[in-house]
C-alpha cells in the first residue's frame, strides 16, 4: 500500500493560521508514552487494536475509532496488535482557537467515525500538497477538516444542523446563501434560520461573518506580506470596502492598521 508522509517544517507551519505539520494516510503505529506534543492531532484507526490513555481514563482503539488531542496535552497510546493509523497534526492560531471552542480538556474521542470520508480528505490534502497546491488553500482545507471532525462533539444538536455548520465552515471562503445551505441540509430556510438562532444565539449570517473575520484576523497576524484584497478574497469577501468596514467594527482597527501594529 502506498504511504504518503508530509512534514512541512516549523517555519511553514507557523506561516498560516492553521497549517499541516505532519500527516500520513497509512502508518504502522508505534507506542506513544505520555507525549506532550507541540501540535494538535487527529488520529484515525484503520486496523488492529490498541488503547488510548488520557488522564485516568482508557479508551479501546479499533477500526473506525478516532480522536483529537490538543497541543501540550499529555497523551499515551499503545499498539496492542497490528494497529494501523492515519493522522494529521497541525499548528497555528486558528487551530488553538478550534481546540478551545470544541473541547473542554483537550480530548475528543469518537468511537465510530466516518472513516472513509476522513481518509479521503487526508489523501486529497496530501495529494494537493505534493502537487504544489497554494498554501492558502491548504490552510482553508485544514481548517474545514478540523471543524468537521470536532463538530461531532455536539451530540445534542440535531444532525442536520451540525451538517449546516460544517457546510458553512467548509465554504465560508465562497459566496453563501440561505437557500444553498438549507438545500444542502434538506430543510426549509425558515427552519434553518429559526433553529440556528435558537441553539447558537446568533443568526446564520452573523455566524458566517464571524468565521470569515476570525480567519481574516489570523491571516493578517501570520502572513506579513499579504494584501488586504487577498485576505478579503480568501475569506469570502468580494467587496474590499465592505470587508474593511466589518473588520474595523469587530476589531476596532482596519485590516491595514491591525497588520502594522
């Protein structure tokens, strides 16, 4: 079986709000003893069996299991027989924020993950990287991947609404309409808007605006030679003047002022 390994290096990983550090789509997993890792990780179990140790709890690992561990979170796992994994590790301010938002203690364990979907995404990301895909696009893909995986935590939220959130997170850099989001989740626009506001306490458009502005803020903090127009385009704003207005409303400074401070 083919194995792809990615190691961007520290400087590349720090250049974007969320960026790959290492990745592999087929790995003969060794034992990891209480490692305090300087990156965020998602690990998927492809075959075999093992055990994840986190604090005073243990989780059996088998095909279909997956887990997220935040950076600097002591984690140990053992290969108890033929354990094969696939994994992504990332760094960046956006990754830090996702960890804070979606986990309480730095761990998310999923017993039955959508293995085929996530392996396919890893393979696509590795393919794009090895074929010199634009790093900005890879950053968006990585962000979407992690949000999609971490959103599984919200088990009390209807599945269709989680899917709506994941769809927004994966397409916030493009033009989005309520009709498009509702169509994707097979609900009416009125149900989408009402349920979204009730559960998240903000409107769909407010959520989209927040995620676009947060991604723009991270880009400006980490890529010093990026233009305001490029930031706007990467984050789903197609009117630079409007982008600057909304950015200043949220952060108190224009994108240019923020970058120069």
